[in-house]
C-alpha cells in the first residue's frame, strides 16, 4: 500500500507542541502498518530556520521515504489549495488529511480502509475528542453524516481531489464546509471505534471565519446562513456496525441505561 500523510498546515503558535504531536502520529502509523510511507507538509512559517527544522525532524524518521515540503505564507486553504505537490496524490492508494494539532489515539488504518470500502464512504473520520460538535464523538458505531468537522480524514486520490475542490482560498478558515457534505451528496462518515483528539484551542479569527463562511454559502449554495442548513439537514443520516449492517440510532446515554 502506498500511503501519504498530508498535514493541512503547520506553524506557530505552539509549534513545538504541534511537532511533538505530528512525530507521535507518524510513529503510530508506522507501528500500525509496518511499512514506509510519505509525508506532505504545508508550512506557513517562511523563515528558513523554522521550516528546515520541521523538514529535518521528519526526515530523521527512517520509515519516511519522502517528505514533500510546501512553504507559503497564509492560512489553511491559502496553503493546501496552492500546493504544487497535490498533483502527486495519484501516486498513492490513500491519503490521510490531518490538522497539525490532532493526535492519533487509537487507529487501525487497514480497518479504516476496509470500512471505507465496505460502506462506500468518501470522507472517513475517526471519533474526534474535543471537537466542537457532539456528533463527532457521541456514538459508538459507524455513522454516515451530513455534517463532518474536518480534523483527520481518510481519502482516496479521487476523494482528495473532490474534497479539496469544496474549498476556496477566500474562505480560508474552512468554516461552513463541514455542514455541506449532505448538500453536495458526498458520503461522509465517522468510524467511532477509532479515535483522535484535538489538543489545542482554535486560533481562528472568528470574525474573518464567519465572514468567509457567509460569503461562501451565499456564492456557492442555496443557503445564506448556518441555520438555513441545520433546519434542513440533521448531522447523522444512518448508523452501521462494523460488518455493514444498519443499526438503530442509539446514543451513549441509552447504551449506559
């Protein structure tokens, strides 16, 4: 299997913490799949001593064959939408798109691939602890979602192209897209058997993020606000077990009782 670990963006603040998280994730994946893989880093620190140090830390890992490094000033989509290395994704079987402050807790990559194929899921996430919305961590089964916050997702090359094609440079904080998977008829889901954690508080410029979201919704969709979408769609569409059988919608509280 040819696998690419793709960091959406990385840089200060808290770069030391973020690098510790990323190095831990890379080691976790290697221990899981027992084969070498490649990494792509979008770095918004343009000082050569900083981005060279990031590159050097990754290349010290003897199980990383290749590290694509893209250095560009900006925020999120301003980096990953302009990365010339994106053309290389066709060389891989699967891509893990991940934020710089998300730590893997418990993931079986081959099992995630099996679930993705079994249920024909285009954008697959594990359960994400410390996420904004409870639908990202509140269940114990596999959910098919209209809404999906983006912290860590598993994609095929064609999924990757469709996925990044949802975003625009103007809406650089990515807000609003998490509500549109149902709208765009993209099959997104969460394998709640596996987990990662969002470790650092968001540093988004909320004013810019809201403006970018509303501008995106008004330009690209039939909606004008988040409430327009949430009034029409619910976060979760279906529940399945790990052999692909439909399950009733049971919350954690009901499981406890």
